[in-house]
C-alpha cells in the first residue's frame, strides 16, 4: 500500500532523516512485528461482485467459525500483540455476532476496523459499533452508478453504499471509499475521488485488481495503462493537498507504485523530497504479505493475505494463532528478496516494493517467486547499471 497523500506531506514538509527513522516502521522479519489481520468473517454476501477474491455466495459456509471460536481467536491474536483486525467478508454486517466481536476486539486492544459494501449500513446499525470501539468503516464502490451496480450485482447498490458512508460519518466514524480498477472502470477514478470528498471520507483507496477468485475472469489494466493511472493519481493527490482538501489518497495492490512515485516526486518536488520518501519506503519494505499482514478466511484457514488463498499457514479450528506465526512460509516471505526470480530478482527497487504481489505472479505465471507481471516500471529503469541484457526500454508487456 502506498499512502500517496501522507508521503507527499512528508516530502513537502522536509522531515529530517532522524525524524524519519523514528517514525517509520523497521524493515520486517518473521516475528519482528505483529501482523495486521484481515478476517473474512463470513462467505455470505448480499452482492455478487464480478471481481470478488473470496468468491462470496448468498449463503454462509457451513464451516464458518462460530462465535465461541471467533472469541478464542481474538484472545490469541491479542496475546500475539496483533495491532489491528479488519473484519471483512463476504459482507461482515451479515454476521449477527459482529457487535460482540467488535466489542471484544476493542476491549483486548486489537483495534477493530470494518471493510464492507456499505449497503446494509445505517445509523441504527453503526452507532453501537462506533460506541463499541470500531475505528474505521471502509466501503467499496467500483465506479459510477451505471457500472458499479452491474459489476457488483445489485440494483441501486451505488446509492445504498453512499447512504452507508453518510450514516458512518453521521455516527462519527472515520470512513474510506475503496474502488478496484479494471480495464472497464479506470476512467471513473477522478469522479470517485470527488465522491469520496463529497461524502466526507477520510480516505480514497484505489486498489489494483489481483486476478484470483472470481477476479480471474476480469480484465486487469495492462502495466502501461496502470502507470498512466498512477501518474494521474499522484497529480490528483497533489491537487487535493494544494486545495486544502482532507481526503487521503491511497493506492494498493501494486507496489511498483512506490518506485514510480519516487521518480515522479524527483521531477515534481525535487531530488531531496524524493530521497526522503525513498528512505521511508525502504524502511517500510513494500509488500508484507505473510509477515506484516495475514488473512483468516471464513472457515478459519490462515493465508499470507486475503488474495493468496492457495497458501495455507494453518487452521484455527485445530491450531492456536501462535502456531501459525511459526509457519516456514512466513520465514521465506521475510527474506523474499533472496528468492525472487525474473526481473524482480534483478530489480534495484526491490527494497521499496518487496517484489510486489506473489499471488499475482502465481496466478499468471504459476510461480510464487516469479516476477510480478503487474509491475509498471520499465526494464531500463529497474536494472542496475552493471546489468546489460540489451532489454528494450518501455513498460514490459
């Protein structure tokens, strides 16, 4: 994830290296920092999104963790010092015990957040969640009404999601609007940023498609078009900041945005600003799947993140959460730079992006350690000067 607005602010304020070192997270290693957990509480959803990574259905899975099991897992997460749990789905508002779980997470010091489609949200439902300690309410809307309602499989889904965001703001929740970009809706990004501002969202999150679940049948943007979109997004974030607008522009699902952002910053804000942000991105380390983030699916299986469902780190029906943290794949992912192949293995920006998304490489190439095919950087940009393979400049196909 790249917090464009935050890094722009850092670059323009000119923070010192000592301030930077104190504020940035240290480069991760297995067990070096507790992971954020994205928890798909249910397989059930009232929408049928074409790109759903969880392949959600209209009915809950018979193997979903019950309330008692969820409470046990929350206690184990607290013992492991997990800082944040993001309850997701399916649609988490369909879980009758959601308020109980939010309350417990908050009491245990595991800060609860909610990732929702927003269509079931109203003041009556959200007010108790806010009072219980819910800290953030993120809503997915994937474009303007005509596209969104077909893509997400719900008549008037756009209008209902906007009302959900407005209800969240009314009860005092921090809110975010998230859209996943594909070939068909990438032109809606400026309008969606305007919508985020209009509903008072604190965050506008542009997510790049990872072709897993039902998303394997959706056309992702090619790297060249993704690059154009990112450059436009950087400019939109800069204009929003110059205009004093409070919404934070964020992008995720394609860590090559980091190196591209540093290059753009050097041209727009100067080399010192770019160097400052580069140090911050290197400290963060790029993609942290399996190390800085973990996913629990609706059946209690644990994965490196919510997209990498083929890799199972443990089963919380039969294992404690602490055992999952010792899985060998976490150790490998903590030293992924040593294992990456292809252009990622040779890339001079690997300290910024962490090699991107392993699940995208696996989905498209069948190799979890292969090059991320979504990378937007050109061959000539990523290769160290000492490597000359006669590769042509221009974004790879």
